[in-house]
């Protein structure tokens, strides 16, 4: 493998760690494995709730390792799922935590949605939110802006970044 290929691989590993560390900090869990499991469960829920084109557009913005986790065990013939209620989504996330249940699944999912809003372009987040059932959107703040972001900045934009620029 060329050194460029290795650098790319190292970069996606680094990005994945950053995302998991930020989620773990946001949740206050001090368990990166548990935070990763939550992130993966929510990503799988989104993948299976979104229309095919939107699901692919969203997946394209994930770091390579998380994109792989996102598509893991995907069965396109059964997506999007028919029962797309908020309760079904939360139950699906809860299923990933059968042995160590989440005390507040809705709050945990909200933390993942906030992380995604901080990492994915605002236009894509808007498209994803609008593709979800209205009751599920209540867990995903419409105009989430990262703490310290300039007023009017695009969600996920780094302070001082150009409008529409998002950090990964």
C-alpha cells in the first residue's frame, strides 16, 4: 500500500476517534466503546429510516470507518422501514443496549443528532431531518449550532469558518 493510502487510512481512524471521543464527552459516559455502540445504533436507524438517495447522500459525508459501520448489515430490499415512528426508532436503539440499558434513550439519541449536526454539512442535516417523520424530528434540534459558533453561522461550522463550511 502506498504511503498516501496509509495516510488516508490513518486520517479516517483519527476522525472516527474524534467523533467517538466528542460523543463520549457529550454524554459524560467515560466509555468510548459504549459511545461507539450508540453512534452505530443511531446511524443504523437513520440508514434504515431514510429514503435510499438521502441515505446514500448522508453516508457519503461520514468518515470512512463510520461509513463502513453505517452500511454494515444493510439490506436495501427492506429499507426504508415501513414503521417509522419515534418509538420504533428508540426501541431499535434500545435493542443495542439490552445488557446495559440506557436510562434516557431519547436524550442519548439527541446527543448523537447534535454531534452529527456539528460534523455534517448543514444542508445535508436539513435534508436528513426533513426526510424523517415529524415526531422523530423532535429529537433533532432544527437549528443546532455548536457552542462558540458565531451567530448565524452554519450548523457545524467552525468559528470563523466560511458560511456552509462544516468541521469533521
